[in-house]
């Protein structure tokens, strides 16, 4: 084994021993890189069998009428703030 291969193997072993989940660590690094964007938005998710699009549309209209900046993603339409 060449020296560079050995060093790469050691780095991977160290990374695996210090981080329990590489996916979780990558998510944290990406969030930090973009200055934690999820702390700057509020999100409402609607689950269930029936009425999700109707409920989402009604909430979008309500918050728009109350002068909140909001967007909507549904199976029928996608609306971005002020567009």
C-alpha cells in the first residue's frame, strides 16, 4: 500500500469514529454554511388523506390577507411570495 492510500484510509477511519452519522454531519455542515436558513422561516406541513390542498390553499389565503409573506406548494399550484 502506498503512503497516500494509507493516509486516506486513516482519515476515513478517523472521520467514521468521530461522526456517528455522515449524513447528519453533512446536513449540519450545509446548514452552517448557509447560515442556518431554517431558523429564519416558519413552515406548516399538512398531512392526512383528504383535504390537504384545500386546507393549504385556505391557510395561504388567510396569511396573505393578514399581510404575512407566504408561499404555497400543492398538487394544484405553486405560489411564491408576491408572484
